[in-house]
């Protein structure tokens, strides 16, 4: 009887330790109860989404947030996961969504699959993510890359134009400074010549008076 009580105490202690560890690894923005991790309606974005969840998670509720994609491998570390509520998020169906699409294709819960639909880009809005082909997603990536390339070219053009305007302003300033300098030298030379002529006139007048 004493041995049984000791074994029971050890088992309860281990269970308590596991529950404590699971509770400690529960993200602050979520609530964790008996394997159910509820992070719904927390205003989470892809950037503010917790980087990990308790390994004992059986249900993960991420619905009704502002998620556009999930980080690669986020759900792979949850071996006990049976349900992931992902609806009510503005999923962006481009290159960044490929991981989530691959994960959904491995699931057997059709309801969960159908609840994840695209909010952008415009030509894919309302489409179910899991039913999109990889080609369609990669095409969206190409559109995004083309837009990025166009924006980069426009930015480069504006930068070059600004540099040209600055260079033209500097050249104009230097040219104006050179003209002002030349004008100042010419004025100084004329003034010096006039003074020299006046001095010579005075000297001539004095010399003439002495002769008289």
C-alpha cells in the first residue's frame, strides 16, 4: 500500500510538471486550457503572431485576426494538433502563403480547408486557398515582383533626376560666382586705373606749378 501511494505521488508530480511546462509555454496573448489554445480575436498580424505554441496543443484557434500568412514550420511542431481554426483572416495569396497551402492539403478536415480563402490579390479574392494551383500563386508572385521592379525603377529615376537637378544647381551657382568674381575684379581694376590716372594728373599739375 505504501509503495502504491509513492508511485501515485510520483505520477501525479510528473503530470503536474508537464501541465506546468505546457502552461509556461502558452503565449501571453492566448489562453490555453486542456490542449486548446485560443488566440482568436486578438488583433494578431503575421508579425505579432507568437512564434511557437505548446507541443501538446490539440486545437489552435487563430480565427478573426489580421493574418496574411503563417511563418514556415509554425504548425509542424504540433504533433497532437487535430483542429486549426483559420477563418476570418485576410489571407494574401502570394509566395508567402505557400507553406499554409501545403499544410492545408495534408489535412482531412474539409471544413477547415474551405474556411481559408484569399483576400488579395484582387484576381484571387474569394478563392479557397487549398484549391489554388501552385502556378496561380507563383503568377501572383510574378505580379508582385513586377510591381516591385517598376517601383524600384521609378525610385531610381527620381533619384537620378534629383541628383541631376542638384548638379545643375551647383554648376549654376559656381558659374554665377565666377561671373561675380570677374565683375568684382574688373571693377577693382577700373577703380585702380582711375586712381592711378588721378595720381598721375596730380603729379603732373604739381610738376607744372614748380616749373612756373
